[in-house]
């Protein structure tokens, strides 16, 4: 064999060895990768990264606990199975829940924070009383709560979780802006002729449904002055309110 042939043979052997080493490296890295993936899967699904605690804050009247139980958000659940957005959406389906935030805290905790709606008025229609929040959401049947009361003559029924009709929403906006001290004495009626109101025994001239929050603040301030019994409070123009004294009988 000539020198050239020997060199070619050596080179071919080196190339074959390089290819073999390359394949060996690929196999080794494949094994290492498989081990790493297996270890990661084991760690994720192991008790090391399970939910140990579910911490809930802000709950007073909502069914957050029952919803979490229905979703099986409880100790032992792998943290990677916690879908914060979906859980928050499910919690907010409860009319009492205005806002919900769910946070995964590694390695073993889920935090749930809830902001609940607060009943601000009682609406009455067809012999039933319902609690309603400031944003007009019907929360639940009333149970004797001492709140502003709205008699509704323009609707037959309401559903829990629904928003009250627009004419009732105007009355809710007025009642919600009254001072707490006088709100419980407020009685409003939503009828075909519009909105009528009596606050602390004083008839209120409200006019249109505009500027209801401002009108409520003015009414609260005027009621606090103690107008004569039988007076009417006029807030048709809340920037120029007046107290109309009762007329004397002849």
C-alpha cells in the first residue's frame, strides 16, 4: 500500500470515529434530556410542589369557599394545575363578588383575594324584597336589612345576578349617595310617572334623572338642618336647592 493510500485509510478511519463519537454524544444528551424532563415532571407532580395552603381574604357573604371546593382547589393539587384566570372568573360569577384575584405563590400556596359588593338599597316589587348593590346588581332576597327602600311599579320581577332596569338604577344612584344617617329613612317609588322620593319624612322634588348623586348630597345636607315638619325639599336644580315650607291652613 502506498503512502497516499495509507493516509486516505487513516483519514477515513478518523472520519468514521468522529461520526461514531457524534452519535454517542447525541445518545448521551438524549438520555440526559430524558432524565431531566422526567425529573421535572416528577418534581411538578410531587408533593414538593403541591398546594399546601389556600389562603382566602375578603369573604363575608359570598360563596367563595364553596366555589373553590367545586373547582377542587385544595391541598394536594399540583400548583401547575391552578389556572388563576379561570378560577377568578368562576368566583366572579357569584353576584356578591365584585372582583376576585387568584395568585400562585411557589412552592406551595394559592392566595385568593375577593372584593365583595355591599347591599345599598332594598327594592320591593310584587311582594318580594331584594338587596341591590351600588352598581345595580341584584344580590339576594332581603332579610329585614335597614336600608333605603325603593318600591318598583314598572317591573314584575328581578333575577339574582341581573342588573336592575335603567329607571330603577337612577333611584339606586340617588339612594347610594345619601348620607348613611338619612339613607335608612329614604323611601322611593319608581312608577310610570317617574321617580318619587321621601327622605326623613320630607317629600323631595327630584326632577329628571340627571345629577342624582349631587342631588342626594344636597338632600342629605338640607335634612341635617332640620327643616320644619311638612316641608318639601326642592333639588330640581341641585346648585340652587330650596326648602318649601308647608302652607298654613286658613
